[in-house]
């Protein structure tokens, strides 16, 4: 359940714990943390070696006694203690001291639309461990819609698609509430995995998931729906010999490889539209879909959705930070009074 705006205006900071990145918004200071949700740990001593960008760079490059862990999976905290340690390190001593001086420290956090009670409790306990006396939970879909400027408080349909690393959430909103929503367990990580598997099976090349970005850049020239040949060079390790090898990849074959996970996203959008009242679907024919989340920047994804749904598709100005910016707007009281009345009802 989404907290009321009156409760959120009393919060001092907000956290968006994502599978890929962790973001922290402090009231009055803005977005202070935007780092990968990763921590490097010495398994011999239990000491925390690095968090965020530095820990991300260590992935796959550490000795056996150093392990890079991800305490968040699919928007849900799976390791509360490690998530707390990671957040403390990311915030830094100065910010933590400033927050501790607040009387009855309050926090807000994003949770997936279909989060079960255990997932909500894990998010709450994570922030309580940072000193919060009270934690308000906000549906990620509502926060992202507010963050990208959708008129969620009006009696008209708006459709939002949150493209995360581990999952994609699609919803139709009206009068400050979710009319119908669907969570598809396919995100940016599934697309990267499909590319890695394609290279392994078709070219006998092992490729770390961090090295998929060059292919994303290659796709950016023509997108997922483009026609015609285009090639890019990729470096990896030969499956048979274990030696470094470079191959030239046809980007058209890459587009075919990622069609399977993207088809699941299209099916989820179709289900949301089928479950939506006809009057609201008529609104969406003009307004279309707003895409947010880091994976919304996958080249050509918006055009593929336009062709599949026949509706306009828009990408938010800063899609990766919409959810935490929406939380920040609620904390700062930058929401229309009408929205306050509707969300409190």
C-alpha cells in the first residue's frame, strides 16, 4: 500500500533500492547517492572492501577470498545486513551524522507493485537499521509516475512502464491510484543474458555481462526494428581454448536473439490493456505509454513498442532516476493539493 502524501512530507530521506542501482534522496539536499547496488566483501574477515562503482568494477576480477555481492534482487532486499552496510558506506559519515540529528528520523522507500509482506518488511528493516524511527513504503509505479511528471491525480488514464534491471512493471493509473498493473520478470539483465547466450552458442565466445554495453551502442545506430546489415567487433574468451578472441557480430542476429525476452514484455502490456476499462483505453490511444527506468534506454525499444501496440510511446527525460525523484517531490511537498486529497482517500 502506498503511504499518504501527508505522511511522506514528514520523511527526511528516501531510498530507491534497485537491483542495478541504489539511489538516496535527502530532503532539502536532493539526490545525493546514485551508485550500483554492489558490495565487495573479504570472506576471510567479513570486512567491507568497497561499495558502488568500485565494487561493480571488481566483479569477475577479484581473488577467491573477495566476493562481490548484490543485496538487492528484483527490487527486493535479500540480504538486510549487507544492504544496511552498503547504504551506510554510500551515504558517508557527513550525511549520516546530519540524519542522526533529526528528531524521530523518518524514511521512505520504493517497493515493487506486487511486493509480498516479506519484501516490504525487508525494506522497512533495512532503513530501520539506519536509524529510521518510521518507514513509509511507496509503490514504485506511483513514485515513477510522479517523478516523470504524469498527471496521475486527474480522472484520465496514464500508462507507465518501469523498465528495471530484473523486472518490468506496467500499469494504468487514474485518480492517483493504480487501475490495473502487471509485473513481468524480464528486465535489462534478461536482455543482456540473451546476448551472452547467443554469443556463446553461435560464436563459441564467452562474454562477461559487463561487456554487453558495446553491443547496445552498436544497436543505437539502427535500433531493434532497423533493417539491413551492420557489424561490430566484440572481444571475449574462446570457449574451447580459453584464449582471448575477437569476432565481428551481425547486429541483426543480436536483435533476433533478444526478441524472446522482449516478447514477454509485449504480452504483459497486452494483458494490462485487456484488463483496463474501455474508457481508459480510449484515453491511452492519444496519450500512449511513458517509459522510465534504466532499461528504457535500450536502443529501439520505444519504436518496437509503437509498432506492436499502435500507441504513442515516450521516454522520460531522465528515465533512470524517475522513481527517486518522485519520492523526492513527495518529501518536498511539490505535489498538487488535489493529488494529496486523492491519495489520502
